[in-house]
């Protein structure tokens, strides 16, 4: 089902941090207990273009999943709805605010927010570990404890941005995924299940094979590990390139600008640099590349 197929409403997931974290002298904590107490809250502090644009799409009455992020047990803690459509995020031009942006002002607002109203807690907290467990299930292997979501529910969860590319603090949710999450929150049943991710077959064998290549001593093993680290770094770099930040004014975050400069510097290295040195520098740059800043809202 499409999120617009029946009622015309859309469904979303928005993240907040339930644990204390001090930024510029202020606590950015906003837990489900805080949300339930204040009932309605502006979703300020989002400093990511794609997340901002998603909030600008939200309409009055749209439904939302309230998600605990950046904590020991991340997951879906409650349900909410949009009670005010997007309007300028005035905290962006408040110099005392943890997510102040000097490039934004009241005459030319760069960031927007919506108001969310608390609806209800789920009977059961739905952990991210369960969502990933379901997303990794092979066909026709749905455990009896959560069989009530059915194959359609499994398919819907497999398609969620949360398990496919979970970094954004604001995400779309399809209607069938909303229904599946609602069933999980209502019925539970997975408490005795082992939700730890299963090791992929052959991974340990591959590692052992690399360690036992003829002539490989400690130096050879160290070399293999260094090569693997370089490959992982290159993979992260490719992923970042495949999922660029969406922007409207051609300017992105400072982290993004620094990343571009790093690539440009690498391309300008003299051609006379030895092959071994270039490989070593490329590996170090990939492994040490800074990650994207994750947006979050703050408690008022």
C-alpha cells in the first residue's frame, strides 16, 4: 500500500535523544517521558537539508513514529501526529541555541520545523534490533512469536529507510510499515527471542584463508588487515557519494565542505609520488574521513 493510497495522510519517523547530552551548555535530551509531559513540541534543531525538506512536506494530521536515537537501546517509543505544518526554525538565528546557524536569519530563514503532538506510547517498545532482525529474515522464516505481522509486514519493514539507510533524523514511513510497527508495539512477543545479528557464512573462513596464505607471517597479516581497512574506508566514501545531501541553495554543512576540500587536495598531489605512497595516503584519508553530522531536536 502507498502512504497516500487510502486516507491521503502520510507517515513519518522522527528521532530524538532520550539521554542527557550537553551542547553549548544546554541539555538536548528529549525522551518519550518528556514528550508525553509537554504533549506538543516544536521539532527544532534539524540541520540537514534532506530532513528539512521532508518536514516541509508534512501536513496537518500526518502520523509519526517517535524514535529514541543515540542511546543504548534505540527504537520506536511512541506515536504522534503533526499539529502544525512547517514554519521557520527561529532557533537557527539564536546564538545561544545548541544548533545556531549564523547563515540563517529571520529575513531569509534556512531551516524549518513542525509541531508534533504526542498520541500514545506503544504497549511495547519496538527496538531497532528487532527491526533489523526482521529485515534480515529469509523468505518464509517468520518466527511464531511475531507471526502476526505476516509476510506483508516483513516485506514492509525490509523496505523501511530505518533499516536500509538509517542516518537521517526524519524519514518517510510507508502505510504498510506503519501498520506492522503498530502491531509489534501492541502485541510484543519477541522478549525471549535472540535478536543478535547472525554472522554471515564464510566470513570467518575468508579471514582464516587470508591469514594462512603461504609466506604470510605477522608482516603479511598486518598487510592484509591494512588493505581491508582501506577497502572499508573506500566503501564508506562510495556510500557517502551515492547518498549526497539534498540542498536548495548550493551550500551544505561545514563538514561537507571540508570533505570536498579533502578530495580536491588528494587529486592535486604531484604525479611523481610513488605508487606505494599514494596507496598509503589514500588508505589513511579514507579511514579518517569525517562522518556527517546527525541532526537532532532539542528540549525546550
